[in-house]
């Protein structure tokens, strides 16, 4: 049996109707009570969830600000003709103890 | 007399008052901790959610999924920015929850149905004929039609199924379907074209060679 495009169209139309007729299914209301019961038991976790996301946003902002500051600093160091790696190393690892020892013993 | 008519019980007055509160105000109050008032939103939009779910899910899954939709909505309420209407936002959650159901279902399914019962084949033959023997609005025929539709869709993936239902059966635009599913418009277009070809191939196979 060959199946023409016209027949296919008719079948597709019938299936579309079948899809729309699904709306006629009867549904009870018990699920609403169950949903509200579940929701009533949620607030604690829901609020901690929102607290967590606020905390995440804060950490994210801090990370972005630090990255931006580092970028500005290294750009500035380059413009001043200082090797940014050396500059950072100087800032981070300068040892005040050594200076004191040198001063004391006159090295 | 007019006074008598307006005088209702305090409970009824409170209910009427709740019915008139705008969605955004309710949402604000829920977010401030008034959990109970979320029930007003649920009563207001239960019909809408059920209507969406009935189109995408088997009847025995509708109630459970409706429950899941409202729980998800409650949990995500903080993310509702009011850029779209609340009912639309809820429809998006309903469609995506239906999609999640099918993804889970298809992952766990054992073997797809292999044969179509004789009564359903008769429905198919009747629906393609020029002069159908009985109207397809007939109750038993309606049931067969839905079972045939389900049988045809059962072979598709969860993605193809959702896109066929939204774009092809409900005739939504690519943009609307993309918004509901959270996909790009191009993805919806490509997938709906391929899924439709698969569907047509399956229908032709059933009708030409039997199943």
C-alpha cells in the first residue's frame, strides 16, 4: 500500500487533534495540598540557599576586584619600566628582619 | 439592601482580598517569609500549569509533576525578575519540568513498544481515508488517537519529542519554543526539522508495511 502526501497530511491533522484533546484529562486537587506541605518544609533550606548564592556573589565580586587591581598594577609597572615580576616580588617578599640585622651589625 | 449584599463572612472577605493582590506583591511577601500566601499563586495558576502538563505528559504523571513545578517555582522565586509575566515564567518551568521527566523516563526505559494493536491500526487507516467511518471526536476513537500519538512519539528522543509537541503539534514559533526550552532558535529549527522527518518516516512505515 503506498502512502500519499495527502494521506500523511490527514493523519498528521488527526494526531494534532489527539494532542489537543489531551487537555480533557481530569486531574484531582490533592497534589496542591502535597505541594504546599513540601513547600512549608522548605523555607530553612530555601533561605540558606539564597544566603549561599549571596555569599557566592560576594566572593565572585572580590575575586574580580582583585584581578582588576592586579591588572592595573602590572600595567602601571610596565609603563614605569619595571619588570612586573620583580616589582611584585619586591612588594611581597621584602624581608624587614634582614634589614634590621644588617643595620645592627653594620653589614 | 446593598449593605446586606456586601456584608460577607470575614473569611470570604479575606479570600476576596487575597484574590485581588497582584502577583508581584505576593511574590515579594513570599520572599519576605510569608510562605502561606504562595497558595494564592498556586490556586491562581494551577489551571495553566495543568494545561501545559496535560499536553506533554502521560495522565498518571500530571499530578506529581504539577507538584514538582510549584515546588521548583517556589525555590526559584528569588530569580523571578518580573521581566516577563509570572504565568509565562511558570509555563517555562512547566515545559522544562516535562522535558526533564522525559529525559529521565527515556534513560530508564527498557524496550520501546514494538507493535501497534489492530484497533489502533484501524484508527490509522480510518483517519487517512477520504471518508472516515466515524468522527475522530468519538470518545473511544479519541483514546485510540492518543495512544497512537504516544506510540509514535515513544521512539523519539526526549529533545525530539518536546520540539515536535511544541513546534509541530502546538504550532508555536521557533522563537517561542526556544524560549520555553531554553535553547537557541537555530537549535530548535534544526531539531524540529529532523524530528519531523523521523516522525513522517515512522508514519509512512506503519502505513505502508505495517508495524
